[in-house]
């Protein structure tokens, strides 16, 4: 599923010339891996700029009233989560650079609400294409949890490519 705001011609040239700026939203899911695989399977032109973005959602509940050490534990947990996001983003960026030697791939980890941060970084960086994996939630689960890919596709200024796994593969 691709939501196009404008199209990138088949020769790989963007509005600015040969450089294409592609943002991949990454998390630890198989859906994110499928999004990376879909990018790796495409013939991107030399000069393509990839940005692998991983968003660490931070939670700061006030728990020190029942456990004086809870703030320390929370900071420790968030440090570990941030490190996991960094490793994931760097790993995806390395794979992109290996597959597309004439291109550049950066890894970035930010904290905040996933949809807001994807949109903010994509806009500030000047992404022309955002690639996200879809968890394929339906019904009540989708109602409760929402859809990151749908929100990104609805609000992004750039084109958005949503990657879904074949039915029954998750």
C-alpha cells in the first residue's frame, strides 16, 4: 500500500535530481523488518539518502511514593531501551549502506510519541518517502491501539509506503 503525495519517476530522479531522501521507521517487530526488506529489494539510485528512525516511547509515571528506588529503575530501563533502539537503527543503516554502496544511511533514535516524531523528523529532514511496516491490527485491537502507519500516511507531507506481511505470515 503506497500513499503518494507526488510520484518519484521510474528513473529514480526526485524533484531535486538524483538524490532521494527515504526515511525508514524502525522498531523491533517483524513488520519493521519487512519494511527494511522491501527497501533492500528495490533498485535505489546512487546518492540516495536513507535515514533509519527508531522512536523510543518514554514513560514517566510517578511511582516514587511506593518505591523510593523507582526513579533509578526507570532511568535504568529507559537507558537500556534507548541502547536497544540505537543498535537496531545502526544495524538497519549498515544493511542499507552495504546493499547500496553509492548511498548514505544514517541511524537516529528520538524519544516521544511515535507518530509525532516520525512526522516531525521526516518534515525537518526533508524526506520524500517514508516507509513503515503495518502490524495489520483489525477490529477492537485497532480501535484501542490505533494505527501508526495509517496516522503517518494521513498526516505526512511526503509520500508514504506501508508494508504489510502476507496473510497468515505473522
